[in-house]
């Protein structure tokens, strides 16, 4: 096929099955698959699909935990083959990339120029830049650097009618022209989960690579002390955290297996992993970290230090082992109607201990096994991973999750902090957004996708 013709649609059942699952535990087999290799292919497909009202769901690495990158309606548009790093400009500190570039590959390419692409979704070795933009991905280091949105400078977007628009953030510090929502159209597409357009290229802001990073795995004698330590560290003027990651006792057990150290911190009921990035030309505040941790009952003799890139990769592997292990457990229950059920709610970080207590109490009341809880405590954002063994158990787990989300909203929280809404969490959107807000979203959707073909079932 040439660069301007509509790409071929594969109807082969094995090809369709290959694109039918993501990390959500759902399986949805599309009617066809298109593997685009250029913006022109994407634009031609969308123009034709709008004319025939054929649904199109864009997908990258298909690491979504919400079912956003799979569909059983119309065409699954894979962007994985559009994987060029077009340019890295070390002077302007920007990278220009296609949507299929893996986040991990981009990070390594930037590091060769002593630059950092800051967003760090845990699945960075499998997830794509386009997917990270589509769900506004974040990760452990978003405590310091913020989510993907903060690092997107410009986008090329294929709209539903087949046109391609070029969008760039302004450098203005003041602007009073029109409604705020119209000031920066880049933000319409970051986090839109494929429902408003398809990103075909992006310009991303880069940061200088930190001079020093030290990781610390700090075990605690109680969960409450670990969570109070997180709040104290977040508020401290003496330590410089770029992440504050929490592991409950169940997550810690998985980490021990990954570390191949069954005897490590056997008395611990929780773990906090931190990364310290000191100001330029200052030494890491290790003594301050240890002193603060000890004041909250940390098992300081079992603290592990991760210094250097190799050691930090090992720490990341330990962290990634938790969702990876839970994904495997969930996959084993799929044939029985079960799956992994993962939350990504968040509350204001000082309220995290209280929120987790409420969540645990609701699970106990329902008589179900406690979730494995881990994640971005520095942002008040944990993950609960339940394993539903069958369809009936799944219904009970989802009732517990919904009750938890009601408590979270009452605390000023959100039902989804980093994974988006997709299909799985769509039913909870109205818990947080008012009818007025939903109508405004629908109005934008109608304007950009009048035939309603893009990512059916996602978000709205």
C-alpha cells in the first residue's frame, strides 16, 4: 500500500485475536485490524471509516488496565509500527517522535544526550508514547515531574474526518482571548483515550538528566507508620524525593521473591521505596532519610540502598514485579469468569492512611480477601489489586470497589488518577463529574467526531 491509500484491513482470525487483550483482563476481538505505518495511512483510514461509520479504536502497546486499547466493534488501529524517533534536539531539549515509540526506548535515546523524558509509567518497556499521551500516563516519579501532559509541547493529530491538524502550546504567560478550554487544544487530546483523534506525532519536552539519584527501600514495622512517614517526607525541607512508593505486606512478599531474599525484613508490615535527587552539587541526604525513617519505626538495619543506574533498574524491576505478578494471577482466572481488578483512585496525600483503612474495612465487611495495595503514596495514589476467582466473585469485588470510590470521592479524591477511564471505569464517571461537565465533554466529542466512530465505549 502507498503512503496515501487506505491501509489494508486484516480479517484473519489469528491476527484479530492477537490484538484482543490488554492488561485489563478483558478480551474483545475486533472485526478487523489495521497496522498503520504512516500518518497518511491513519488519515486515509479515518476518512473512509467516517464515511462508512465504521468504529476505529487506536492502540499502541496495549498495556491499558481499563480496556481502552481493545474493542469488539469495528477496526483496531495499531500504531505500533510507527516507531521512529524523528529527532532529539539537545539544545532545545525536545524530542520529536512517532506514537509507536516505546517509552523505555525514548528514555535510553535521551540519556545518550544527558537528557531525561520524565514520565515513567511502570510498563515503560511495553507501553508507547502514543498510549502514554492518550491516557496521560504518569508513574512513580510523577511526584516530582508530573504526568505526561506536562511534557507534551506539540501534537500532530489525525481527526475523525481524515484531516491532520498541527497543535502547539503557546509560550505566552498571559492570555485572555476566549474561554480557557479553547486556549490550548493540545490538552483536548492528552488523556482523551482515543475518543477525539489519533496522535500521529508528538514533540516532547526533556529535562537535564539528574547528576545523582539514590534509591532507598525502607521497611516499617507497621503500615500506619509507613504511611505517616510518607506524609512527613513529602512535607520535609531536608529530603528531596522524586518518588515515594508504598508496598503493603502482601506487595512486600512479592518484592522479596523478586529480590531472591526470603529473609529480608521479615518483621516488616510495609515498605516505602524512595528516590532522592539532591540539588546540584549537593550530596544525597541519606542521613536525613534514615533519621526521618527511624522516627517512624523503620527497620533501619534492613534498609537497602540502590546507587547507580544498574541498581536503580533492579529497584524498578522489584516495583514492576508487583503488577506483573498480579496480572499473571488474574490471567489464570479468566477462563472461570474472573480477572484482576485494579483500582487507581487517589485522595489528598495526607488522607491516604484513612482512605486505605476505609478500603480495607469495606473488603472485610464483604468477606473477601484483601487486595494487594501498592503504589504512588506520595501523590495519595495507591493501587488495590484484587483477584476475582470467578464471575460471582467479580461482582462482589466490583461492589466493594464502588463503595470504596464513594468514600474516596467524599474525601475529595478521584476515581482514576493515572490509568484513565476506558471501558471498565466508565460506569463510575458520573460519581465524580457533574451532568454539566459530562455534557461539555459530549459537545467536544460531537464537534471533533460527529460520526461517533472513535474508540467506542471509552470514557463516555
